[in-house]
C-alpha cells in the first residue's frame, strides 16, 4: 500500500500542478494577474528499521509569483505618468489654439493695425475707414473665440473631475469590498491566501493610482488607502468618497472635497499625483494664466485705444467716443470680477466692483482680499502668483471704499464686511467676453487732432513749429465744443524768449491765466511748448506797486537805483504723497526786501520740484513834449538802468549802439525812437533788456527779471507861459505848456471779478451796456496796496467809453496813491484795469525816476503747493490760487525765430484729411502698453510671451511625459518578468507535469499489477 499511496500523492500533486498551469495560461492576458505555482512538500517518511522510507508528496499551497516592492513602484510610476499625461493632453490643446495662425490672436491683431495704417494713408477715404470697422469687429470676435474655447476647456475640466471622482469612489468601494472578501476567504490565520482576489485588489489599487496619488498601508491583510494630506479613502472594509464641487474661492473652478461620515473638507490643494493633479495643475499653471494673459491684452488694448481715440476728432468735427466697450463701465465692473469665499460667514451680501486704473501695471495673477481683523476694518491683499502682500490698511467704514494695487481699484460698494471674510479678485479672466466694438459709422472714427498750429505769414526767422501731440482733452482749453478756449498765439519777444497769449482777439492778444510769458527759448534746438504733467500748477506774483512819487536825483542821473517796491516774503512749500496722502512741509524760505525778481526766482529754483522764472516789464505811454520856445530850454532826456538813450552827436566811431541805430534825436520824444535805441544798445542787449513799440506805448522788458530803472529830465509842465516875451509870431498869453512827461506802468492788469449780476459776455468795445437790466452789477478787484476793492455799476451806458469811464472813476476813488486808472474790455467781454503813473520833468538838472521790480511765476510739480507770508504788502499777497498750466497737448518749435515771429494754435476746423490721431493709434502697436513690471511690452510682445510660456510648458510636459512613460514601461516590464505568464514556459511545465503525472500513473499501474500478482499467488 505504501507504493500505491506514494504514487497517488504524486498523481494528485501533478494534477494540481497541471490545473494551476492551465489557470496561468487562461489568465495570461488578464490585467494584474500574477503567475501562480503549486508549492509541494514531501510527506513525513516512515522508519522501517533499516531506515526511513518516503511516503510521497503533499501540496502545501498555491503561491503568487510577484514582488510587492515592484507593485508599489508601479503605482507610483502610474500616478506620475497619468498626472503628466493629463497635463500634457490639455496644455497641447491650449498651445494649439494660441499658436495656430488660423485660431491665434496675432494674425488678427496684425490685420487690425494694418487697417489703421491704411486709414492713416488716406483718412478722408471712407472705404478705408470701412476696412477698419471690419477688422476691428474681427479682432473682437477673435478675442471672444479664444476666450470661449479656453472657458469651454475649463467646463470640460469640471466634467472630467466629476467623472474621475465617480471612478475613484467606485474603485474605493471595490477595494473595500475585496478587503472584506479576502479576510473572509482567509477565515483564519492558517488559511491559504486567495490569490486571485488579491490580484484583483492590487489591480483596482493600480487603477486608483491613475486618478490620484495614494498611500497604501497593510493591516491584517487589508489595504488602508489615504489620499491628499492623509485622508482615509479606504479603511479596512469601509470606503469614504470624494466629490468634485464648485470651489470655495471660485464656483466656476471645481475643487475636490473629501466626504466621510464625520467630515466634509476641501482637499484640492492637497491632491497629488494622478490625473486629478494633472487637471488641477493644468488649470492653475496654464489655463488660468492663459485666460489672464488674454484678458490683460484685451483690457490694455481696449483702454489704451479708447483713451487715444477720445483725443481725436471725427469727420464731423466731434471728439472721438469709446471705440471699444469701456472696461470700467460700472455695469461690467461689478459682475464676475470678485468672488466671496463660500466659507464667509453669513450674510454674504457684500458687493464689490473692480476697475482698471492703470493697464500698464496689470499682472496676470489673481488676488486674495482678506479681512484679517481685528475687527472689520483691517485688510490685506495677497498676490497669488508669488504670495506677496501688495496692499494693506484699514477700511473707512463708509461706502464706497476703494483699495488700489497693481493697476487695479477694488471698490467695496455695500454689504457687511466681517473679520475673516475672503474674496478672490480675478478681473482679467472674463474680460475678453466683455469686449465689444461700438462704432458703426466710418465717419465716427476720430483720425484727426482737435488742434493745429500755424506759422505767421510775416515771420522773419527760420523757426518752425510741428503739428503737436495730444495728451488729454481733460483741460480747460477743450471746455467748449468745437473750439479752443482760448486759441493761442506764441509771440517771440526776442530770439531767446517767447510768450503764449490768449488769441481770442487776434488783434489784441492778452495774457493767459496763469500767464505763460517770457519763457526761455534755445535757438537751433527743439524746444517743447507746454507741460506733460497734468498736476503741474503755477502761481504768479503781482508786479510790484509803483511808488507814490518818482524818486528825485539832484543834478542827476542817480547813482543808486531807488527801492523797487518788493518787500521781504516768506515761502512754505508743502508736498502731498500721491500714494499715502501724507503732507510734509519744507523749511521756510525767506526773500529779502528790495530783492529783484531774478534774485527771488534764483532762491525758489533751489526748491526741488519748483521752477521759477522772472521777468520785468515797464510800459511808457502818453509822451508830451515841451512847447516852450524860450531859453533856457531843457532837453527831454531818458535813461534806462543808467544808460542815456537820448545822447546826440555820437559820431561815426561810437561804440554804444549797433549799426543802424537812429542817430538823430527826434523833434518830439516818442516810443519808436526809444525802442530802436534800446534794441540797438550793446549793454542793454547784453543785460537782456528788450523793447517794442506800437507807436503809442513803449514796452521795455528785462528777460532775466532784473529791475528796470527809468529816469528822465526835461521841462516842467506849466499852467501858463512864464518867462520873457516870445520871439516872433505866436501866442502871447493864455497858452499851457505840457512840459516833458510820460506815463509809466508795470503792465499789470487786474481783472474785475463779478460778484453780483451777469453780463454773459455781452460787454464789448463797440456798444454800451444797460446795467439797470438784471442789476445791480457788483465787481471786486485787487488793489495795488493789497486791499480788495468793490464797485457797483448801474444805469444805462450808451457807449463802451461810458462804461470804461465809470469804471475808471470808481476804481480811482478807491486808490490810496496817485495814478491814472485805465479800464479795458477784453475780447471775452470781461473788465480789467491798469494803473499809470505820471513822470514829468523838473525844469532843471534834476532827474526823476522810477525803479520797477519784476514778476515771478512759480511752477510746481504735481503734489506741491505754496503758502506765503505776510498777509499784505508783498508781491504774492492775495494772488489767485495756483492754476493748472496743463493744456492737454504739446508742440515743438525748432530753428531760429526772430523777434516778433508768431505761431498760432487753434481748432482744427475742417481737418478731414488729418491723420495725426490715427497715426497715434497705429503707434500703439509698437508702444510698451503692457507689463511695466517687466520693463514694458507691446501687445504683440505680450501675446508672444503668453504663447511662448504655454509652448515652453507644453514641450516640457511632452518631455516629462515621455520620460515618465518610459519609466513606467520599464517598471511594468520588470514586474511582468517576475509575475507575468510566459506561455512558452507554461507549455514546458505542462509537458513536465504531464510526464510526471504519467509516471505516477505508471507507478500506480505497477503497484496494481504487483498487488494483483500477490492476490493471484494466494489463489
């Protein structure tokens, strides 16, 4: 029986081996299957006296041929590959849409600017304008198409995440069930392992690693699987789940929540590995930046184009309107640009708007606005791309409340903002969807500038003015539709000085407010007219008060100039920080009594951000010449700054005057003669003193602001003729001798400001005015002694001269010193007055003179203001507040203008062929209007950067995915070499086991024959 039992055990063992081998062959293609083999062991032998005799073989178990370390590595490699592959597949789609010429933005952007260039080539040609309209709409459509594709891709991601979450949950449930089955199958610690169930579980775990990175631990034959930061997805035979749900910070971006019977937490930021991480990383690393890049270009293009378009005028002469939809429209600013966290405490009734303040400072990052507390006032703004804090402070508690950072302005409109509230600020993401083109009519395209320059027909120099550059229409000069208010004329007072005047009345230009006069010009170079600083202001001093009486110099001329009328003054400059609003003050600056305007300007020019210019003006008019034909007759003599202008018989070798000066004295002193002598005088010209005459008034100017000292000597006016009888024919008595006299003024004109009544600009120099209609008419004016005067006009005045006569009489009555008041009606129908002082000869060798101080114009950069003391008696006492010097445009003059040359700036009437503004629009293509943080970029460069970033990341993803795929394939191959079924090997084993089986069967047969022989022997 021993031989039979031994053979039977061998037969059964080989039968099991054949069965297992057949099982291997059957599952050669089953995913996750591990090759199995029968584990055999010899039975315990029996002792027969002569030794131990074997009892055959026993089947111990069926063993899985595998390597748990390789399986764990396979899970890790699978998770890494699936993460990279999911990222790559999605980013390739973005790369394709952005870079392809058929779908990308750049080709349409090129066509858009090319159409504008075509319009610039022929701005009056309507078909060219039609092309601009078509390409503009095409650009809008392209923006929207790309944006829609990227937005749809986000929706696809959300759907994919939902599907993947369902797969993860299904796999987790399957693994938990298999955990339970495996434990049940084992039954006890001595039970054999259910190999096929274990293979199934390992395969499900591998499939789970395709979707999410996992951590597997084994506890009593059961797998515990955690994800994220340790959340237990599978715990023994219990499975929790995940779900894809609207994100906490942005409901349009789905996140991953972990759900168990005791918790429901967002684990989006903790997900690592698998397709889920690939999708999340693609969204944060590629999709959202691409959307923000596209949005930044759309916003920058829209706002910059609109801003420039509004500076031009269309074919109808109207200022351009928004060509693109204004991205700062309040209706758009409050929709979709800020989202409150779903974790914010109730009530969630906060309303926020986001505006674009400076498109050049925009980044492509989203931001987090956090109310950090304590209380409800403290806040901080974090830039998500780098975690930097870009703004912090306290809320005012009043609505609206603004917070500015990185080119954005977040406005808290209403609602209850509470400590702990968080908001995501992402205004760029949806911007392309808000883009629209608003112009339907080609005539509404603003291709021209509203102003143009002209050159005086009588100009003698080589000076030339360009056609200017528009900066802004937000200046007073554009306050009236269809005209410049006022038109301007640039007059060259000398080859090195010019002034800008109000040219409303071309025959009588008047000073601007504030005055822009006596400005330095550098011949032969390009000189820029007007400031580019919208915040620049200017305050101008009064011109010093004339003395009560001229100064007398015995046996003159005087050796020392008398007092110039300028008192000591204190200046305190304040500076306002544009970001914080903090105001600081400079040290007090004190000027000396009697200082010239030039000296005061020198002191002020030492102040940072302050520019002062000084000039002195004297007007001399109403000359009278003595008519006394008696001896002794005093000649009419005039000195300027100590130089006698009335010397006679200088001879051919004189060195006082330039060639061409008037050599002979006129019979009667007059402005023309004095002007010619001043302008030919070497020393006076060297000192910057210039003169001009209109035949009635002599205007003398010192360009540097030094004092101008005027002296004269001549006959004294007489009421009646005195002295010896006249010789020859002539009046015997009753005649009046006017003497040698003139009137002098500083050239200062003071406006009469209406307090009551409104003439509505109807005052003029041709007709009178009825002040009884709508009166009384009350005016206030500055008086030279620093007081404020007030007069009232009433009644009907038949002529303009009647109006001026009453003004002169009433102001004259208010003066505290001698002087003749001269009233004027300006081209704008406004009243102003000027004071003249009479200077007359003494009838002997004494001279009388007046030393006139200058005016100081103080220009201050944005944020600077000034306060002066004392309250009265100084040249800055009672001056109007600082006024803006900003015109909204700039011009350039070059060459060498001559004295008297003029250039005009007026409204561009009928400028249908003007292409200056459209050229500026074309110039936006090559202007750095985006991304100042990186030094500035053009629209093309910004889009190219976006394409390059996506392209680089795509190539990196492809390389990394290929490498990960190779690693995974090598790992799979290594694992399969251990556990995989080799059909050739299994076939060899079949033969082996079959032969063994047959051999054991033969042993049984022999045992049977032996047994039968034994039985036959006993028969």
